[in-house]
């Protein structure tokens, strides 16, 4: 381990001080590479992704973790309230309006950590990286006595994932356990996070579940069953970004979902309740929440969501005038695509935003993490992702990056473990 703490006195201070001062490189690269090579049958996939992992950890205080957990719990509670459900489903596609039971495995809650505390930036229903981050967390060496990694969740991650799958299976009224599972995406081997699809499949197979990583276009729906190459599929771990399954190539999966022939998780209903970015306009409106009789403790927790507004013909002039205070996101976007800081906008991009279906979120700047890169002290932006299931935190991880949004392509950046102090 490379230990380079510029200011040893900072080690007894806050997590933010550690993020500024501790340049310790905690990643045991040999251990991580060996573990992943065993799982992935070689390292070619990782070689093509040189900036997938950072070699430093991100420090987060116990109180920040607790605050983020309160936000997660408040949102999960809100999504069970009839008034919220009606509002969220009012702008959802028809396929999303029926609740089949599953809540969605491995939800992702993304936070920026600032001086005012954690700010929830968005919620994702097919949050990527959990299996990779579990492996990363197991390959760390704690650099400071004041820091410790919450290693138990990482060590128990596979068992926790299997328990989630079985809970989703039962939530849709099934008995026993699914015998066959498909991890589904479009052209999965071409996806940047394809290695974690393989990690997930290996984990399920170790627990006696037949699992295949499947291209959505190879699925068929016949005789009331979802199939691939003739094999019936009981449950789909859905990694598609066609959240409403509306594309023609996804018709077989949509038919299996709507008929209840296969359990799909996460599914269009979960996305409509949690991850449609228009929902942030509801979650961040304290007056509306009070009108819905949401408990004050939950309203206080939801104040961690920066105020969010829809971009409409009425709101657009004011949002443009105050654009430097806002961050703009497409309502149906994913992976930070077509998202813009207001102070970086051009007239051309603004025309696209005002003509599209966008939301404007009060800009909450990301925190920073100091790193040693090319022999120099540099800063990277950082956000924290909580992977959850049914309001429970499964794993915490961070992402280091440069630019407007996270990208996993920044030298010195990538996924990083969270050390809780």
C-alpha cells in the first residue's frame, strides 16, 4: 500500500478533511485482478477498461451514511402512498401502471456530498456496478486507524443478492425459487459494464441457479413462456435502458412481463415510481408533500433532494435567466446522457432542452477527492451511490471523475470504495 498523507493531523478530523489530505492508495491491485481473472476467465475485459477502478477510497462520515439512509427510507415510504403513486403513474406509460409485486433489485441512490450535507441527485432502477464494487471493496487495505471499511456487506453481497432475487420471486406470488434466470441487455457483450453481468451470472450459478447472459433480441415468447434458444426463463434481471420495454425488439420481454409469465426485475412499474426524473419534482416539493400528509420526519429527510422543476413553456424563460443555478436532465435519460450544467449551456443546446422533456434541478456541486496522479496532487469530483433493496442499504460505493458527469473513463478516476469514519 502506498501511504502518502500530506497532513497527519487531518486523520483525526472529518471525512471531508481526509478526502482533501489523505493520498493513500488502498487498492490491492494484485488481489483484485486475481479475483476478477478467476471469475472472468482472463483479464482482457478489464484491460479494455483501464479507468474502471480508482486506487483510492472515499471517506464518508457515519452521520452522512445515516442521513442518506433516511433519504432512501423516506423515498421508499413515499412510493407506497396512494397520492404519490397516482401522481407518478399519471405521466407513466400504460405498461408501467400495473404493480406485479417486485420492488426492483439493486436500486441506486446517487448523492453529492457537500458542506450542507448529502444531496440526492437521482434514483436509478438498473444501477450498474454493484458486483464490481463488491469485488473492489474486498481488495482494500485500510490506510488509517481512523478509517474502516464496512466490509461485511461486501463479504455477504452474493448471499444478499440471491435473497433479493428470491424476495422478488415471492413478491409476484411464486413459490419456491426461480430455476432459470436471464440477465438481459441489448448486445450485452458490447456494454461497458459487461464484466459485472458475468460476475452476477457466476454468483447465481454458485448458488445452484441456472443463469444466462442474454441479448434481448434473442428472447422469444411462446406457449405462455419466455424463452431463449428454447430454454424457459423464470426470472429476468433486467439491465435494459428501454425502461418501458417499448422498442420493437423488446416485444417478447414486454409480453412476458405484462402476462406475468416471467418475473422481471427491475421493471417498468418500479422505474415509473422511482426513477422517472419528473418524480423529483414531487419528492422535492415540501408543500405538496404536506398536502399529502407525509410525516414531517420524512419531509425533512426529503429536503436533501435539490428543488426540481419541469422545463415547460411557462418555466423556460425564468430557468434560462437563472440557468447558472440549475442542472438540466432529460426526464427519461440515463447514465448522465444529455445532461447539462446551466452555466455551460449554449443557445443551441437550450433550444433542444426547452423543446424536449427535461427537468431542472437546483445545482448541487459534487464533493472532491484528492489523488496522487502522475506524481502530482490532483482533484477528482466524487459522488456516492447507495445500492439498496426495499429501503435497506446493500452496499455503498463512490465514483471519481472529471467533467460535468460521471463517466468511468477518467484517468485516476473510476469506482472507489467508501470508508466510513
